[in-house]
C-alpha cells in the first residue's frame, strides 16, 4: 500500500476523526473507502450490487409503466402534491396534471 500525504484544514480533519470514531473506524480506513469509491467508475456492476444490498428492504409496491416511472411529484403552494410529466411537449413546456 502506498502512503499519501495531503493538507486540509485542521478543523475538518478533527471533525472527520470524530465521524470516523462514531462509525467505529479510523480516518485512514474512511479515506481508503472514499478513495475506492471515487476511483470506481460510476454505474459499475460492483457499485450497483452494493446499492442493491443496501436497499434490500425497499419494496416499490409493484410494476410501473414507463409513464409512471418517468412521472415526478412536486409540492405546490398550499401543500398540494401534483404530478409533473417530465417529458416536454413541442413548446418545451412541462405539463402538470
């Protein structure tokens, strides 16, 4: 393993050490974990597998159509939730249903 030396604000190093200690690890181990994630290409099979393991408990409640999958919900004034169709029409306007 190669040694790396870097500079950072002392405050942030102490904060990072406290976080690492609360997670029962060291700052060096946390940095190595971050470095591995940073160097791994986004969307790699390993990353997807790790995400699926972390989200094992999530149940979407069924199979969704393409339109349902692409729908977004937004809260408007008054707390009302509206469905926003993320596709754009010919005028480049976002349709709200």
